[in-house]
C-alpha cells in the first residue's frame, strides 16, 4: 500500500490468474480496436462531407488558427467552451510540421489524437476491471468499450469530449490505485475541458470515506480545489472575470436542445397528442420550443443539483452499508455510481448533444453484464439518432422521434435500474444476507 492510500482499510485485491490481463494478445487487440475504428472513420469520410455532418471541426480549426496567430479567446473572439478545451483543439494544429495545416491535414492529426485517447480509455477500463475483486472480467469490459467506441466512432473522432473522458477515467484509476492527489488534479483539469468530471468528485469522496481513508479524501479535495483555483486564477488574470465566465453565460442562454430528455417528452407528445412544437437553429444546435418546456429552462439548475445530490447521497449510504456488511465498499459499486451520476447530469440537462453519451460509456462498460448490454443498445440507438436520422428528426418524422424517445427512455431506465440494484442495504440485514446479495450482484 502506498503512503497516499492510507492505512485504515485494505486496497482491493487483484484477481489471480495464470497470466496478467495486459499480457494477453486478445486483450491487446480489444485495446487497439477503438483507436483503429477512429482512424477508419477518418479514412473513409470524404472531405466534402465533413463540413455538413460535423461543422464543429471547422470551428475547432478556426479557433486553433486564431490562437496560433496570437489572438486571445474570450477577448479577441468568442469562445463557448471552458478554457482547457483549447488544448485538444490547438495540439493537432501545432503538430503539423510544415506551418499552418489545411483543414484536411488538421482533421487527420485530430483523428490521430482522439484515436490515441480512445486507446488510453480502453487500457484504463481494462485495468479498472482487473483491479476489482467483485468478479468483473477485463475481457468483457474491454469488449464492451471496443463495441460502443466503434459504434460511436464518428463522435469519438470529431469531438473533443474524449479528452475529458480520458482525463476523468484516469482520475478514477488514480483514486483506485491510492493516488488521490494527482487524481484531484486530473479531475479539476478535466472540468476545465468539459464540466462533467466535477460530478464524479462527491462519489469518489464518499467511497474513500466509507473505506475509512479520510486522509485520501482530504488530499483529493485539496488537490482538486488548488488546481481549480490556479487554472481559474490564470484565466481570470489573462482575460478578466466577465470574459472568463462568458462560456457559462453562453450555456445559460441556450434553449432546450432537440436530443435532450425534456425534448423527447415534448416530441413524443407531438406524435401521440399533436402537441405543437417548433424547431430553430441557435447556439450551433437545433433547439425546440413547445408548451411546458419553459419550465425546464427555469428549473434546470435545480434539477441538476437535485440529481447530483440524490445520486451522491445514495452512493454514500450504499458505501456505508457495504462497509458494515462486507468490511469495505466494493469497486463494482463505485463504478455503478460513477455511471449513475454522469447519467443524472445528462438526463437533467437541457442539452444532450450526441457526444455527451461518451461521458458515461467507460463507466457503463464496468456495469454488470445485463446493464452493460443496455449501454450497448443506448449507444447503437444514439448513432441512429445522430447523425443517421438527424434530418428526419428536425423534420419531425415519427420514425426518428421514436428512435430518440427509445434512446432517452433506455437511458433514464438504466439510471433507475442502477440505483435500485445498488440501493443502500438495510440496517437489519444480516452479514450472511448481505454477502448473498453481493454474490447475486456479481453474477448478473
């Protein structure tokens, strides 16, 4: 046990086997498959198709060129993302050895970058599965990630969300490895790429506290806070407070996006009961207006906070009950609540861009077999919604609306299933009963 892991509780043990999982060629192939899928998408996508199917790539290219020319984001040009989102945009631009790249050259370097990140996530997912003493099989977890990453390869290839995903999964791996300080640093950095890694922090803290490792929980919190203050301070000093927060105002001003859970309710009522809906383009997305959706805009912050509080609170209670019944909270339960808290962020959000699903997928691959199968189904439906049926969705065709409603219903259902399966154990339940329940959860 390392110094940062503390001494209050044991570290999860590795499953014993004849050979290490990383030494097996079949697992190495599974690690490589997501990266190969990303490169294949880049190779088969005609250059004239990408501007229509993914205008964001041209936005990233333009932003990278402006920064390379010495312009300051938030001041010299508007920038809708957190400040460290600039990093995955700028790296492919600067990596071109012969001066400023063309859009096509930039796309290739972008795909190489994201392919590498997809492979890193695969390795981390396999490592986390191997660390669990709860019956997780690295091959199954890796195969699930390979499958969903291949299904979502166009989004992995052409969005920067995979950067935040890799950082967030890396932070979780560091916590599991007993390195909370660098984990806190990574979580804070990830939050300045995409905000969702913040949601992982309370679940990780409650897991450490339930293990009796208060020093590790403190180091995680302090490292996160110091890094967040340092990065935020540098950005504010460089551009000023109001410009530094302009990306927050941008998100606040957005309307309900057409792929969101709230929008799918309105669209479902449009098909079933003729609810009037209108579509508009704004904030680089398709937005929807319908009776009742104004309430979503007014309550979004409340819904987000409430969702995070409920899931995090249930996690804390479950971790504590596992400690009483089994001696320590299980890694499988940690993975389940990490998936749940990210799903809660997506479900409560007024925006559900297709790439948001990438936030949840690595943790979803670590769920029990049947729940992981639902994750695969959600990924498959998601790629059907965007980009394959997106024009039909905007045109309000019932077939596309059914796909969206099915995808979002499965996502909400998966959240409920995870919370019910991993609900806190009863105080009166005997240790024997608790152990039997744990065995049942591992085998399903």
